[in-house]
């Protein structure tokens, strides 16, 4: 079937998607959800083991909606020639091979720009396109460790802890998507494409945010703080009568409202809790006092009480509870998609909302090579030529 745009926002752009696993597909999903004509280019059957989990699995289905798929052997001269014809029609190419692979295949930026000076190549790597670690394979958890994130995650003294999701992969993909959109905007002025680069390592370092700033500006090396905020207390996870909840209080006015809300005005008079610096320094004692008071009521009761006092607070959900929450249901965080093979199921909705041209889930992830014939047909190949390519395992 022809491209069915998920939105009109980016429907005028064509994207060639060479990415695998998570970082690259995360990038391309942003573009596909807003209507870009994404052609997912995959190896013909039997050429290499699939990467990114089973095609029918939740991970693949969540990452590859709103795309078309064609198979193409880029190592064959005929396959490379077809790819270059596609590049001549495209606006963006996205890849997350190791840096040397695109050079060996002949699809580096310089080669693509000779065919199409307006092309934008987005390359996502583990450690960058050059430097001493250039050729190392990238993996999310490796970047979490090298980027410092694992050293500040977890309870004090327990040893390094990874995040519960692939934040280096995801952030590298999102930063790449931002770079692509910036390059597309710049192209409207210059008329020229450019090479967009992101890496798991740099993206993970960027996510350190104020923790990195503490070191770069003041020489402070942050450590693990568990559920406590590193510098602002009381901000932590607290135990109630029936579970746990988060409270986030910054500044003296908020601190006063917390004490009044939990019925502990006496805490306002304690010298060891006066001022944010003291509350941070004496956080163990502070948390003990708050936990003692919260044990008297349920999480739901405390959220109602503290919410009425305008104290930022909320429950700590398991994943099933997340999608049962009335606000989560209201914002439609889970979108329904229909697949010819899998039937109807739910996946995570695009997080960015636009008032006039919103993202949608127009189509489920394609089957391997589902659109090969139609895409080649659009390039001028007839049925006989397509069959000949198939017999030669070019497609």
C-alpha cells in the first residue's frame, strides 16, 4: 500500500531508515509519528540475524509503527545503486551502524551528498564518529556506566545501579531527531543538507544535567542519594500505612506546608531542620520523622491532604497501575493499533502533542519487505526487473 501519513506535519519528508535495535528506531519513530514517509530498509531474508527482538514482540511493535519496509542487500552493487536512487528522492537517512560500516558500504555523508546535496544523514553511534573509542560497539548499559549515571543512581553505598530503562539509547535517539529537525529548518535557508551526529555516551552525559554542572562549576563529585533529591529536602519516597508516595518540597514556604499538612509543626522549630542546607545534611533524621508521621494514613489519604495544601506529591506506581490511573487514561498514553497479523493491541502513544497536526498511529509495523515491490515500482522497476533482483538476492 502507498504511504499513509500519520500526520500532515512532516508528510512532505521522506526518511530512509537503516537503523536497528533501539537508539536509531527511537529517532525515526519521532519522524514517522508526525507523518514522514519512512522506508525501513532491511536485509533480505536469511542474510543476517534479526536485531531488536522478535518482529511480533512488544519492543519491535512499539518502535516501528507508521513505516513501510523494503528489503535490500546494500553489499550488492545493484542494491547500493537502488539505495542511491532512493537517496536522490529522500530528505533524511538515519543509521546507527558502527562508524566504519557506512564508509565500507559507500553510504557515508560525502557519498550521499554527491547524489543529493540536500540530504541529511543522521548517524547514531556508541561513542562518537571519531576518537579513541570510535570503533567500539555501543550498548546502553555501557554508556550508562561511562556517562556517570550509574554512579549517582541507587542507594548510598550499594554500588552502581543502572536505570530501569535504556535511557542512553532513548536519549541518543531523541537528540538525533532534534538534530534532524534543526537541520531541516536550516536547509530552508541554505538549501543544503548536513551530517547530524549523536552518541550514546554524549547523550548520557547530557542527561546528567545539574549533576554534571555541580562538578564542572564547583568540582563537586555527586554520589548516590537513593530516592532523596541530591540537594533539596524533603524530596524523597516516603512510606505510608499501605505503601509508598513521593513528596517534593523546595524552599521554606513548601517546607512549612509539608509540616502543617502532616501535623508536625514542631519540626519547624528544630535547629537541625532549619534551612535547606541543614535539611539536606540531616536528611536521614528528617526522613525518619516524616515516615513516622505518614504511617498513620494511606497513600491516597496523604495525597488528598498534601495536594490540598499545594505540596507536590504523588503515588509510586507499578506499570499496571500507571495505565490504570485516571489522568494517564485521560491523556491517552496508550494508543490502539490494528495489525493484520497480530490483531488489535496497545502501544505507547507519541509523547509530543500538536494542536493542529497531531501524531497518530496510522499503521502497525510492516512485515519484512512488505512494501519492496511498490517502492521499486515507484523508482521505475517493472515486475520482471523486480523478480530478477529477487532471484539474485538483491532484495
